[in-house]
C-alpha cells in the first residue's frame, strides 16, 4: 500500500460537546469545519460536503400461498427529509488544487429547513441525520468523513389543544361462563393532554365495583411506534411507565385523587412523518377475574417545550384549581412501579392494530424503549424503580364523589 499523506480527515461541528452528538431543531444554522492534516503536499481534485436526513422503515413477513408454498414479503419505504450539498475545494471545471503539508481548516455553514422530523431509532425504522465530507484526489481512492447530529422537532405543549383536560368513562359486566357477577364502572381524567419527560401525570379516577368479585385497577403510559410502507403498517407497543392500585373489594368504590405517574426520558411524539409515527396513550384499566379487562384510553402528546407556569399561553390557575376541586384534593406524590409487559395490560380484543390494504403483521410486544436520549432530557436518569407496597387510601365519602365524571 502506498503511503497516504492524509493523516487526519474529520468533520467537527461548532459548539459540540465532546463525546455527545450535537442537537439542532428546524430553522437553525449548522456551522462547523472540515479538518485536514497532511504529512506532505497533496493534489486535491475536490472536497465536497453533503448534509442528509432520511426516514427509513423496513420489515419482513412470512406468508403462505396454498398448503405447502411459503415466501417472505418485505416492506420498505424511504423519505428524504434533508438534503444539502456544497463544494469546499475545487471548481466545476475539474482543476486540481495543490495543498501544502500541515493542517488545513475548511469552514462551512448552512440553514436547516424550518420543519424537520425528530431523530428516532426504532425496531423497524429510524430517522437519522449526518454530514459527510468526501475528499477526491487524482489516482487515489476517495476519503470520507462522517458526523452524526440529532434533530429535535419542537413540540410546544402550551397550546389550547394540548392544555385541554382529557376524560372518559366506561363500564363492563363481570361474567364467568353463564354467571352474572355485576357491573364494574371506571371513570378517569387528567388535567391536560401534553406533557414533557420528567413531569408527573396526576391521574384522577373513580372505580365503582358493583360486582361480587374484587378487581385490580392500574394505569400505564404506552408508546406506540407505527411504521408504514406500501399501504401496509407495522406496530410496536411498549409500556414505558406504570402504577398499580390496591384491589377494590365487592360493593366498594375507590377514588384516585391525583395518583402520580412520572414520565421517564422517552423521545417526543412524532406526528408528521409519512413513514413512521410515535404516539403515546394513558391507559387506565381494571382487571376483572374471569372477564376481559375494562380499559379506558386517554391520548397523550409528549412534547419538548415544557409548560409555562405563569405565561400567557399556559393554563390558567383558576381552571387548574377548579379541576382539582371537581376531583378532590391532590394526594402526596407516589412512586411508579416497574413497567409490566404490554400484553399483561391490554386485552386481546383491544390490542388489534388498524386495518390496511395488505394483511397486517402480528404485533411485536417486546419491551424496548426506542429513540435516542436527547439533550433536553439528559437530566433525568431513568432506572426502573423497585416494587413497593402502597397504603390503601381511605375510601372517599359520598360528599367527595364527583357528580359528573365526564365534565
């Protein structure tokens, strides 16, 4: 092998911390330098720079056509979300540039588009951004240097839609074979739809057990990754946080007065990408022995811009106080339990994914938290907390029971 006079060839971004990928958002300027250290004189044809961002999904499914014929069907889709090219050395005429020995720096700068998809790493897809520099020399293979960077799409939860309370109510008959055991009712409410990692969701709920069997209430935050290609879709659901209550005996009613459910450092919601989505849901469920679970789903949006406590765009103090008065006084913060498997939380009849023109794959319920740990949530270091024993709160009096569970 011939002696290569290029000793160092790398891409560095300004204001990037050592050992961490730099973080940007749409509309920001990306500035940096291409560093080139030469051991001797070098003739350079061109030095080109390219910034690229891609959203890519891919998965395979086993299919059968007949009694003995089997084949594999692959689904793949790719979307270019960022493309920028520039030339640092070498005009289009193809002239050769001679560089002397020593260190050389070639600065660059470009503007990101105003809207970009958040960086993401999932089981069947990803959104990745990088800057690649390519050095062309006569009669020598091209040298390439690569620098990865992270993009976070700003999701401001201080909007009317994300500050609106979310509520719902459901009921179910407890049965075993042909025996009727009574009715179980569930009502739940949260103060808003949008939250950021590290925040606590106060869960207000009423569980009315009119059956003859004890039931077990709990609440979980579920992340749903949806990958789309060629008219088909693949979903992966993961429980990222959970809490469990004490069993509710027959003929009893229990009120959750702001039970605390903390959001771990997960990636934000991705709602505007053509090939993949990341959604979150708060699921409040009641396990009924001998009957499928009673499930109530409230939509969540995980944002990047936290709540303004006293800003003009934040929810008013009066409305928040009224919310607490409607549901009783808040309780002391509680520690959430380690997340269970998703299949343990959701009944089979509500776990099906949406229909598509192609046969849908089976849902993958393995627990694996997708997405990078972004800079804005690095202060939260999530470790699955140990299981613990909760004290059974005193049953609420009739005066504390809310009269309208859906308002």
